[in-house]
C-alpha cells in the first residue's frame, strides 16, 4: 500500500504535515476529509522513490489526446446535466480514466475545487491536459451558468477536431508507409543482392554499364564506414531543419511553402480554415470575448502564416474594423470563407456562420483526402516499381553483354 504526505489544516486552523498509507490518492484525500481536515497539499511519499520515479517516467511518455479530452468532456457534461456535483463528477471520472496523466490531473483538480477554487482556475494549472481553448470555454460556462452546454460543445468540437486529424493522417500515412518500404527494399537489394552479381561480373570481365557501376558504388558505400557518414548527414539535415523551423523566419518560410505545396497545400489550407472556423465559432457561441477568441485561435492554428492573419484580424477588431476585411488583406483564407464571415458579421450571426464555414470545409477536407489518396496510391506503386525495376535493370544489362560474347 503506497504512503502519502499531506499538509492539512485542522478545525482550529492549525496547519501540519502528516504521513499515512492509503490504497490510492483519491482514497487518501477522502480519508483526510472524513476526519474533518482541510487538505492543502497531498502527494505520494518520496520515501518510495523507485515507484514514484517509474510512474513519472511512464507519464512523461504519455500524452492526453484530443480523443481523451472529448470522451471526458462528454461524460462530464452528462454528469453535470444530471445534477451531480462537480467534485463528485471529477472523482467518478478520475477513477475510470484510463490515461494516467489525465487521471492524476483530475484528482488534483477535484481537490482544488473542493478547496474553493473555480473549475477553470484549477484546470489552468494543468496545461498539458487542458489548453487555453478548453479553460476559456469552461470559464465562460461557469460565468454564464451553462457549464453542461459548454462541455457538450467542447466534446463536439474536440470530436470534430479528432475526425479532421484522422482524415489528414489517413492521407499521409499511405505515402509514408510505402515510401519507407520502398527505401527499405532498395537498400536491402543494394546491400545484399548487388554484391553477388558484382562478383560474377568481375569474374567474367564484362564491361559494366554506367547504371550498374553507379549502383555498385552505392552498395560499396552502404557496406563500408561511409554509411555512418551518410546517416550522420541525413540526421544533420533533419536536425538543421528542426532548428530552422524553431526560428520565427524559418517557421514563417516553411509554413508559407507548405500552403503552396502541390497536392498537400490545398489540403493544409482547407483544414486550417475548418479548424479556425470551428474553434472560433465554438468560443463565440460560449460567450468568450472576441479578442480572447482570436488570441486562442491564433495560438492553436498550427500554421504561422494563418496565425499572422488571425493576429491581423485581432488588431483590426481592436481598432474598430471587421474580421473579414483583415483576413482578406492577408490573402490566406479562401474568398468564399471570407464572404461568409462578412455576412455573419453584418447579420450578427457570426457564430452560426462560422459553424457553416467549418462544416463546408471539413467536407472539403474529406473530399480532398479521398482525391489525394486516389492520386498517391498509383503514384507510390509506380515509384516502388521504378526503384525495384532500376535495380533489376542494372543487374541484367551486363548479362546481355555476356550473352552477346557467348553468342
């Protein structure tokens, strides 16, 4: 049974530290409160550092996914709508939560809420689980007294985001897998198959074509210490790319190029518009101030060019302008999306129009994914076949010369 250390305050208002054993963190907190203590801080005892460190190491590799937050939001909304107290709802959800990082966060949030902290303020302490978008919507729900409605909107928003991400991953996974297999097959044939034929050609004294000589040179490099140099160069290029992308100029340049890429650029732009519209619409519908909405959407855009356009829109709003005019100046968003946002601003139905824009472009993303997949499948098959065919051709060309000599 694990041991815990708690800083508690008794009925006389005196604070002290107490060590004790309990089955779980939730049970430990419950036992202290049943005895009339106010729990100020509770954590597992450092005396058992091995188990605690192993738990931290395991949690460091665990992430709270969009799906995890969507499921939690849907269940939390159902319990809140049924009249269950927030603390009890958090306790129930933490016990059945399968994600250890989210589970630990819910336990701490439950303790903070029971101590008198607002739910949004308690969630703000756990940015790895609940980002600014989530916290702002929960805060708006608390202020407006419609927490269950906001949680349902959050669940719907997160489910839509998860579906959009899965569609994009489905489009990218096929070429990545086929590309990896093609590279593995090419390297395997170059390293293991070509040397066998090279020995035969050397014994026969046949003059090798340029293609065959090139692949033999590649085989010798891959089977020598130069292979480590090649791997180091590739790793260096990847590292340099990541470091360059971390710079403001690099991020701006790469993100702008990604929007203009053939095949993928259109998909990236439509997914960015859909995510912007869905998130912005959900925030405004929940009562979050527009300037705050734009700050949150800017930080969650995922593309620096789109983020700059959103920030320009925020500055335009501060000066009394319109969002649609600012977005049009940046030339990032499609004309139809800007026109629909403009109509929403003029009619006072911005949130509803943003949801329609999101629905439209999410459908566009789905169609773009299907079109991209239909183009990439035969293209990757041609690439794979071309790589294997090149190696076979390089091996058989010298054999034709041998057959001519024999003839």
